[in-house]
């Protein structure tokens, strides 16, 4: 019984990895049987869900978004967008919901081919009972590991290999996900901060020029940000800033 529960939880996790590739496949509502609602893999023959299975499912669904977002470009995109908003000095425009929504859709755009590959190699054979749940998770992890290793710095990998006390592998593909995931997050944070710092410089020059001009003419009571903010927004709009920023971010993953 315990082994079957573990297999059902693993099956739910493997299917969750492919959500980005085929969201429409999750929209079909299960048919209600005469004896009650039937959830594949989580109901007994009589149609009643096991309490422990429901707890495992809810736990997986709660942690799954955070896990998937940490293993995708979402971290870098969101960091850059927040840096850009701070550089513009607009405080709350665009709103957090807008930036998060844009980052999510850009993440889906980047990860969709990878999700389709995971769905084809892991979820489809699992649903047709050709492979076990453990093998499905192993197959689904391979494309994701290759994606993360492509954007992970060697220095970050070495750090977590040393902290984990694991023997150094012959090749990066032999590293465990325990090492690859935190190293990937660190690399993405560094890349996001680097891009955000570069975005800050043009707007910083405008702030310095405006502050120097207002001080030299004796406008002490007028905060320089009142003048510099419209100028920065005007410059950003004139150069089509959103297109440049998003285009550069997307090209960094291709």
C-alpha cells in the first residue's frame, strides 16, 4: 500500500512537469461516475478517494509552482523587470501583477518546447503503462537538467558539489538535481542583477544631469526626481524600451 501511494505521488509530479507544454490537457474535467467522482490514480475501485492520497496531492500541487518557477527563466526575467522599474523611478507602474504576468508568459514561451519534450518522453509512456513512475521522473528530469546546466556557471556548480560532499562527476550531466537546481538559481540571480545594473546606467546619467542643472540654477526646493522621471520615461518610450529589453532577454536564452 505504501509503495502504491509513492508511485501515485510520483505520477502526479511527473504529470505536473508537463503542464507548460500542454495546458489544455489538464482542462478536461473527469467524468463523474454513478458511485462518485473518479480521479485517475487517486481513487479506489469503489470511487472513494484515500485521505492520504489527497494530502500528498495537495502538498505536491502547493509546492509544484515554486519548484517549477525556480527551475525556469522566471527568476531572471522578474529580477530584470523589477530593476527596470526602479531605474525608471515609477515606483508601482507597471504593477507587480503586470510584471509577474509578463514574466510568466515569457517563461511559458521559452519552456514550451522543453515541456513538450518532457511530455512526449515521460508522461505519454507513463499514461500508456509502458514505464514505471520512477522511470518517468528520471526521463522527465534529463531534458530539464540539460536546460539548467546550459545557463549555470561552473563556479556555482563547484560550490554546491563541495557543500553536498558528493564525488566530482566525470561530466556535468551526471550531477544530481540536488546540486543543479540551487546552482542554477544562483546563476540566474547573478545574470538578472548584471542585466539590471546595465539598465540602471542610462537612467542614472539622466538623474545626475538633472540634479546638477537644478542645483546650479538654484532650484533647491524642487526635487530633481520630479523632472528626471518624466525625462526617463520619455527616453524609454522613444527608444521602444520594452521591445528592446524583452527582445534582449529572450535572445539570451536562444
